[in-house]
C-alpha cells in the first residue's frame, strides 16, 4: 500500500463549517490521483493542497491566495509542498476516524501536530528613561548602518516580507512603503492557549493591518520606516510586504501573540511567491517529536532564492526555537546598548549573529512610537542587511544566492583576534562591513571574468539550489 506523511492540525471549523484535521505528504512514488482516491475511500469530505497560496497568474481565482493551483512548480515539488494535502471533514470525530482507517491500511508514515501556539510579547521599555540624541539612534550606529546605506540606499523593487501581527496601514512611517500583503490568521472563536482571542482572528482576508499588539509594526519600522519621528528604516528605500500570521489574545490581562503553524507556513509560501527577497520571522516555537516546524516551507523559500531571517527567542537558553533552528535560516540574538548579549537572548549552535535588541525605538499603535526589547527586534536589522545586499546586486547587475548572503553576513560579523561571546553566535552584525564585502565580491568577479563572455556572469548567483532552477 502507498505510504503518506500525515500532520494533524487543530480541529477548528473553517468558514464553510468543515473541520481541517491533518496534512498528508504523499511519497514521491505515489501519483496524486491515488491520493485523491484514497481520501475518498476513507470518507474525507474534500482536500486542499498545501502548495498554495500561489501567484495570481497561477490561481483559479487571481484575487484569492487560497484558490486552487493551476500548475505546480519544480520548487513546490522539490520542497514537498505539492504533495501536502489537508483533510476536511464535517466534524473532528469523522476526521479522526478517517485518519485511523488510513493508519490501519498502512498508508500513514508519520503524524506530527500542526500546533496553535502562544508566546508573551516582548517587554516594553520606558522611553522616559532614555537620554541622548534622536530616540533609538544607538542601534543603527551599533551596526554601522550609515556605511551600508551609503553603499546602497536600497531599492523599492527589493521587498522584505514581515510575517508577524501585521503592519499598520495608517501609520505615517509606512506611507508608500508597503507594497502589499495578506491576513492569514484563522484561529476560530473563543479561547486559545488559555487566553481570550481579540481582534480579527476568524478568517483569511486581504487586510494586513496590524492587530492590537503592534508587534509587526514595530518590527517593520526597524526595516522600512520613513524616519519621520524615529530612525530611518535600516533597509532604506526597500519595500515592505505585510503578512499577518499572528493574532492576539488576552491572558491574565496581558496581551500575548497567538499563531498557527499552518498560517505561518502559508505566509512563508505566499511571501516567496509574491517576490519577497527577504522574509523576516520575529516569532518561534519549539520542536515536537523531533520534527522541525516550517522546514518544508523554509526549504521552498530558499529554493526560490529568498533569504529567511528569524529571531532566536527570548528564553535565555540554548533550546532551539523554530523556524530559527531550521538549517539555512539566519538566526539572530540580541545585544544591549553596551554590546553585551542580552540575558533573555536565545543561543545555541543554530545561532548565527546578534544585533541590537534592547531599547529599540520604532512604530507602535495609533501612529505612535515605543521602545521594546526582544530578539524579535534584533532580527529586522539582519533582514535589512540582506535586503541592502540584494539591492546592491540589483543596482550593479548581480544576483546573489541566498546562501552567499548568509555567509557574507556571518563572515562580516566575526571579530578578528577575539573570541565572541559563546551565547552570541559568530559576533555582532556589521552592516557596513557586510555591504563592503558584497561590493568586493562583485568587483572581484568582474575583474576575474574580464571580457570572456563565455563564463557565467555570476558564479555566486543562484543555481541548482535557487530560483533559476526551481521556478
């Protein structure tokens, strides 16, 4: 009998009243028509492939990111997304019964929960205690953003996708900066993880506006703010994409972020399909049963030559947090104004670099501003650096492989002659040094290539592992 991977999801009804229970991933040697017939044999009401959302040109309904696929790309196939299928049934017991029948027939190879998770939002700092020049300017100075922006001011064609609680539509810092987005949050009604869900959490829609937490707006400001009443975004002229994948809940009077693995991986897929050069993921959760959350979606993004950046977590230990611990993701911890690794910053062998993540001043609710602490606010400095490297290549006719960008960021953060803090990865982000290294790589290749037009123009451009081969 054919074998399938099955992933259980939370049993919340969708807008049609059906319960979505598991994802399957069919083995490569099983035709998808056999998957459909197997689903029908166990009484599943319908199926939805995870190889969605899709670019508008490849959707049955171009205006709906969740409309059916008209074709499957090589990247979707290589990442296994074209063979992931969600079962739907009209009640959770029917879905569970279908799963048991599949298992009894020897068709299920693996079960892994797709969880709904919650985490406390980062600590708000007190701006009254801050002294010095322009609020928050220390962070840009600490990573030498000025040198980087002088080498490349960024370019609107380069897009950084912020997968978070959304981006405020009416905040003046984002006027003309957000090129699009989508709301993937679909958590249902009532309680979640012990908290009461608030704001828009019941269905996917085109409105990426930030929720009651403003976590996403704060992150997005560090990357792309105009700089009206805060430091200019570290990615300069690069554009933003706002994907709302986190809802908000109240727990004992405090606001917490709530998310679903399914919503986040759908956001990763859409960001890659919509032309993001960089995806910022200031969120995370632990592994379960040895399975890494979001690994397939991250692989898909990397196959599309998208740089993925994630926070290391605010637990102050070496426990892996995902997607930061997924191989190939640039994982970022936090330092304070004195260059010390913040006590809350997650660390471990998966950590790449640190960046400013304490007393970060950026956009907040109702057009306001706030200081916040957390690795969530360190990650966007690295995302901005990656975007500027892409922009530099764009300006000079070069394309960097996403793995090369990761190497440039890591190598430029190393401190020569000094051992970095073992809790801080290879060192502190240096945007100026990273951009100079990227510029030197372009020039070195041009000198080496000379007039020999037979040589590939960019050996560090994406090849078998990138979008050129996978699109």
